[in-house]
């Protein structure tokens, strides 16, 4: 019972964090409504501080453009661990019955998320001389580890990835509706 409760908390916390991460780094600050900025601004401020703190402890320098990918990779791994904790009884929750289709669906979701995260990084290399493909490699490595049966067990990580995308989509939709509503009220006055 304790493992299942821990797994639920871990899965939903990581899912919410990953949705906020996608939302916060997908839109530029001028494109974010006031209420949404109060959600995105702390995320954009605190997560780089966490990774800087971590990098100092490990003895590395961390370029700021790696933060969104590191955030998402870390949250994806936490989601996979939570799914594993939920599946501790060995019950298999399968949406797609064939392992090939399950892996294919997972790859499609990962490529979609990678595109969303990396759409803003068009430079060929960073100022430090590190290729900009590093965030994609971090993301894909986290995806490969997360989809590993050793991590996720028989649980269904793909369903949790859809929850992440749905959460980010809802945040974007509410943001756009807020901007439309505020634009309409400004036009009326």
C-alpha cells in the first residue's frame, strides 16, 4: 500500500512538473498570460538554480540551454520509477497488446516531445563549443532508460506521457483563451 501511494505521488508530481516544464519553455515570456507567467516564472527561475547547484557539486559547468532537456529527462525518469512502484504487484496495465506497437507509440511520443523542447534551439553549436544536439541526446537517453522494462516494469509509461502532453496542451489552451479574453476586454474599453 505504501509503495502504491508513493508511486502515485511520484507519477502525478513528475507528470505535473513535466507539463509545466513543456509549457514554461515552449512559449516566450511575452506570449504567456499573467496568470500563466506566475506559474512559469518560478519554474524558469528555480530549475536552472537547481541544475547549477547540482553541477557545482559534481564539478561541471552547465550551459543554460540544457536546463529544459535536463528537467524533462529527470521528470521522465521519475515518472518511470513511479510507474514501476505502481506495478509492484506485477499486474500488467497494457493499452497496446503488442510490444512492438507499445515501443513505436513510445518513440512517437518521445520524438514529439523532443521536437517541442528543441524547436527553439536552432543554433548549430553553443558558445561553449558543445553541439546543440546534446539536449536531444539527453532526452533520448532518458527516454530509452525510462522505457526499459527494468525501470518501468509492466506498467504503462506511454499513458503517462499522454497525460504530460495533455497537461501542457491544456496550459497552452488556457493561456491562449486568457490572452483572447484580455484582448477582447481591452478592445471594449
